[in-house]
């Protein structure tokens, strides 16, 4: 069980990751709509975005009450 402090820290981290994920989405869209896009850069940004999404899901899971408890 998380303490109130851990919950607050996790929520803050979650918000930061969500903002970064959104920003990356905008950058990727911009790069793809304004050729010539740097394919390597776009691939790296997409990979980072996926990693962020995985971390976001993990943090959201931590914040959700356990349905089995």
C-alpha cells in the first residue's frame, strides 16, 4: 500500500510523463507533416513515446485501488 506522500509523488511523475508524451506526439506529427522528415529522429521519438506510454500505464496501475483487495 502506498503512503499519501508516495501517491502524491506518483501523481506528479504521472503528470510529467503525460505532458512529455503529449509534447512528443506533437513533435512527431510536425516532423511527419513537414518533410523532409529525419526518419531516424522520428523513429527515436516514437520509441521514446512508447516507453513513456508504458511508464504512464504502470503508474496509473499503481494509483488504482486493487479490485481484489
